[in-house]
C-alpha cells in the first residue's frame, strides 16, 4: 500500500493517467483508503483534503489522479436576474447546505428540502449529474459549524 500525505508538487504531464474514483464524502476526509483503477492500493493521511483532478502519485509509467464521482445535483441559473440569483443563494445558504457557484449556475446536492424551497420560492431548477465541489467556508479555526437551530418558524412573510 502506498501512503499519500499531499498532492504531488511536480508531475510528468506526458505520462498516462490512472484514475482513483472516490465520492465527494470520502474526499472531504483526511484519512481514508481506496484502490485505483489499476488495482494499486492507497492509504491517505492528508494535511488537507484532496480535490477532483489532483495528481497524488506517480510512477515511471503512470500518474495517479483523483476522479470524484459525479452525483445528482440541482442547478439553477443566476441568469440576468440578480435579485432571483440572490434569493436562490440566500435560500440555500439559510439552510446551511453546501453550494457551488459555477459561472451563472448555482449547484446544490439533490435534497428534498432544496426541491421544496425552490418550488415554493419559484426558483427554476433542473436535475443534473455533475462533479459537485461546494465552496469551503473558512472560519480560520477548522470546520464551519453552527449550534443554533432552524427548526422553528421565524414568522417570515413570503410575498
């Protein structure tokens, strides 16, 4: 088993690529194991989580790259309507769910709460299968977390 602690600083771009396919949830961790497409076993004990496309190992004949599994996501376009885009972003953020902004597209993991929110708010969306790479919120002290609850109604008017 090869132990990996960080992505490669330098790589030979001429070498063929061997993919190690992994879920977004595993990629968020710093310690995990997985097998590459050629059967090579890797253990990961990382300083920082790896991301899709990261080259993490190289031999004389191949370089090994992280291939994040595509997953079902919901996408909505920011388009030309800044107010609608701001509402969609605020709504997703208010649920404290991870979100990816990719150009004019807001992408979120498929979730019944988001579907309901988009439908109630009149936010047009579509299903897609995509690599989901949500924005990371940095607080300077590790993981972003909240201790308050959103399970009660705050009496917001929707109109």
